[in-house]
């Protein structure tokens, strides 16, 4: 085909194709391969990517499933991707088709892994071991994101246990940053001038506007822990600067386990479980403007609805619900039932929900916005100027 068509036209056609087709075309011809694997084409394909999907964790099969938001939610087996490593990996974040995974639960870099994975090209890379490993008992909080020039970074906050007789982590953390461009960890040697205690775990971190956000709590000013205030710790990936994003008074004073943060229709948002019958959905209409926080609607927590897992691009709330299903584990007893969790999409305008063909475990549901990319293409798993270059 490339022998009969101008190269510019071939490029125009290839850049609009899905990743799965491009990976298959690597074996079609040397000329196509040389085009598809260039950093310029990979960057151009990513900038033109419109196939935005949601990525979800299917706990029973230890796999991620991609499904489109256009039309009815549907899943097919070809969209499933097995995890490259352990099933208990923490899903740190997702950016430009790259998923950051970790099992760095207790802040021990010697026995843990941080992985950057592109499920679309079925390839991953393991980051070098972090350099900060205090002798004191400590925990690590991770963040992941990228900026417009395709520079991707992992930031690691290490909190040591305080000497107050209880299991309490706080104070100013030690911070190190890994750049996929330089392929190295770098300690932040300047004073980290904040005392917000960031929380790890799913829905405690959001990447938006080139900034990683963590749900955090302010260190108490006295011995009374009830004076703690919820807030958002933010880290700008490009400028490598920390800042604080204030929550409205009601969310700042909410009970921490009942608060989660999300991206809601392109806005920074939060969900507050302030009662047994419903939860509140909030969004910040103007970024970093505290007075722009607005309560959007309530999500009813009835009929076995347990929690909000994510939000679709169109603004629907994706909810975890429980259902009783037939169990075939017990021999000779076909009437045995068990409880399983499913995802439904809730439309706040019509107040109706529709099934999404995803089941799993409430605690392990992971759903994030995702765009396919060629980054980490198997033959080219390093980074150069933010795009794929040579094998490391």
C-alpha cells in the first residue's frame, strides 16, 4: 500500500487507527514498522487519540477491562488484560494510556515494586528501587502523572511514625521524584513546607490539570486529634511544587473515611458519605477557587447500593451494588445463593440506573479514565523526550 500512496497520506491514515491495529501492522511491512515506532508518530497518535474509555479492575480474574462510554456499556473478552505482576497491586494512577501500579504498601522499597504498564500494547517496565528507606517504621504515598510535553513522573512521599506512643504517621514527609525521562530517582532536598498528611489508596488520589491531588488531613495544633481538618495536598508535575487545595467547610470537617475525591465531568470533585441513605456529590466549578465548590446532587444508597466507584465522562455516577446470585460451589444444591457486587451507572437527571457488565469485589473495584497509546511499545520500552525510544 505504501508503494502506491504518498507517505503523508499513509501517516494520515495510520495515526487515526486504534492501537490494536497498529500493533498488528508492525509485522505487515518494514516501512510501516519504521513509521509506527518513531517517537514522532507515537506522540502524534497520542495527541489525536479520541477513543477514551474507562478502565476497570475485574477482581475475580485479576485483570483490567476496557469498555467504551459511547452507547450502552458493554464488554468483550478481547478487552481484558491480565496484570503483569501480583494481584494485590495498588492502582496508583493512569495517564496517557500508562497505568502506574505498586505493591509498596509499607514503604519498604527493597521488597516492593513500582510498575508502569501500558495494557494496550501489553508491555510494562519496572522502576528502579526508590532511594528513601528510613530506619523508622514508615509508610509511602505515591502519585503519578504527566504533562503536555509527555514527561511522566512518579512522586513518593515517605511519612515516618511519630514518637507519641500510638501508630501515627505525620510531620513533614521525605520526598523523592522519579522521572521516566531521566530514568532515575531524585530526592527533594529543599524543605518540604507543609504538614498535610496525604492518604494512599484508591480514590484518595486524583490527577487533573497536570497536578496530582491527595486527600489529606491537617496535622493537629494540639493534643486533641479532633481538631484535624480535611484538605487536598497537590503536586504540580511540571513545576514540582506542592500546594494546598481547600475543601468547603462541610467536607473539611467530614469524617475522613467517609470522604473520597474524583474527577467529575472534567472537574475536581468529592463524594461525602454523611448519612446512611445517601451521599453528596460535590464539584469545584473553578479550579482552586474555594468559593466555587458546589453540591451537585445526592446519590441514594438504597436497594443494596453501597458506594460511588467513579464517574463517567458524561457525568453518570458508577455505583457498586450487591445482588444475590446462584452459587454452584455447593454440590447438589442448585438453590444456594451468594452475594456479589456489580457496577451500575446512575443518571442524576433521570434518577435511574442501568446495568454495566462488570462484577467483582466492593473493596477492589477500580475504574479510571483511559486513552489508548503506543507508549511502552514492546520493541521500545524506554523513554526519550517523554515518548518511546530504545530498550533499557
